[in-house]
């Protein structure tokens, strides 16, 4: 698992992501990106967190992908579309951008996020 430290002082703690996405998680992520680009053809993924309507598109994918939310200060666990904080915008935006980057890193081997435990050796 990949454990990420929250960069948001309002919600200190960690978020745990899987080491890779399964097909259902990948579909949820691609659906979120498709919703965002359908709304605004020329928008960058990160810019969507500035728009409250587009920001919502990420929440169902976060629900499918995030393994655990261990954030303090009353952050809902697990957050849903009904409970995920919409404000304060700076804190929400920072948290979401961090998650977007971490999830995008799951698509490549070039991730600087540490594994919670090292993978077992490959035996041939």
C-alpha cells in the first residue's frame, strides 16, 4: 500500500492508496476524467479542483480507489459525495491535487511515494 501524508494542516494524517489500480478503480478514474473533459474540453486535470461542479467528479473515483482515510479534525471517514468537504476551498483543493497526483502516479512506475511494506522478492 502507498501511504500519503496529508499536506493540509486542517486535516492532518494519512491517506492510503493501493499499490496499483484494479479494473473497477481504473474505470472509475477514467470516468471522472471523462466527465471533467466533457464539461471543459481544454481543462487540465488539476484545474478542475477550482470548479465546484467539476470537483465533484473526482469523489466517486476517490471512493473506489482510496483504501483508507486517516485524517484528523473531523474529516469524514470514509468521505462520500454527501460528506466530502466542499470548503474551505484552499484546503480541499490542496488535498484533492495531492490525491490526483498520487493516483496518476499509480499509472507509472515512476512514483516517489513509498510503499507501506516492500514487495516480496520474485522467485523464479
